[in-house]
C-alpha cells in the first residue's frame, strides 16, 4: 500500500458496517425492512418510513452511471487529487434499486500520454447509463474505498 495523501472517511457507529463491508470486499448497503427498498448513504432510520426497522444487506456491486463530471486537469482538482486528473466523480445507481452512491470511476482514462488525450478518452468512454461494477481500493490498512469501473 502506497502512502495515501487524500482525505479519508471517518467511520462512526452508523457507518461502520458499510466501511467494514468494503474492507472485506463485499459491499453492503442498508435496506428498509418495511418497504424492501435499499438506500444510501447510511443512516439510523429509513428515509422511506422514518422507522428504525432497517438492516444491512449485501449488494452485487453492479450499477449504472446516473450522472458524472470530469475534473479535467490538476489545477482544477481538489487538494491531493491533482495527480489523478483527469478523473471522474459519478453518481452510480446500484442495480438493487433506490441506492445511489457517489464515487470515482476508474480505468476510464486510456493510455494517452497527455492530460488532453486522457481527458478525451474519458469523454469518449463515460456516458450516463454506462454499466459499471465496484472495485475495491485498499487505500490504508483500515480504509477501503468503493470505486467503480466499466462492467
């Protein structure tokens, strides 16, 4: 594992199960047991009913791109993310329905040498509706991030 110099999540009692599932490379999200609907981000009550009758359930890690933006060059990147430019921040709808995850899309830059070539490859590759699958990025001993790549 290389040094990770970007912001890290801070798990809390409500989100810890999510982070543990990513560390185990077996993504889980919450589901409302009253409606059967999945939801994301983790919280202590169902966004559908206000009930605490919720559970953590495994999901496939497959989905589709709902929306995205491309950070085209290092000077427009968030602190620490400049070397990754161009990079994609996306909203992915999980195939289980109702759960939409904010994430990075990876493996979409191509092999171009210049930032401009990589940016063009991203624009040619990433589209709304693109099928994607989760990839687990073990960024530290304690934290694994869920990122997505074309399926």
